[in-house]
């Protein structure tokens, strides 16, 4: 039977970013995939990470920068980016950004493998 998700679970994160999880470990107990809508304010950044999941990011408004291998890829509204498990990446914004993140398997802080010194 279909399961309607009428409201996401908000996941607290530092730096003014909001995560609204619709499907995943927190909201639905799903370990295979997570789907969340993110809002990151201008100037937001997070530590570098080498996640143990593939991440599919679709930018709705604004843009995000993704640092990887000494380069930066800017993903603008209407564009998508795939990062594969084990790739070291760092996400940041220069302007407000609204985007969707899909992680396979589902996101968890332990699987993010964040570099807390970044």
C-alpha cells in the first residue's frame, strides 16, 4: 500500500543549513535510500567528507560549489551532480541554495566520514 509522507522530519545541523528528510533513516527507518530537501544560506560550508554512499544532488534555486581533487564544480539551478562513494568532497555556497539530495545507501553521520579538521 502506498505510504504518504505529508511532512518531513527536520534534522538539525550547524551553520544555518536546514535538512528536511522525507525518506531515510530518521523519517522512515529506510537504510537503503534517503531523500531530503536542503536549504543552505549564502556562505555556508561543511567539512570535507568521503562518504560511504553515492549522492545525487539536484539544485532547485541558487547554486552550490563542490570541492574535489583540488578543483571546484559549481552546480546551478536546474543542474545535477553525482558524487560516488569514497570520493572526497566538500560542499559550500556563495549564495542561498535550495536543493534535493538523494543518498544510496541512506545518509547517516557515521557514513559521511567527515573530516572534522577541514
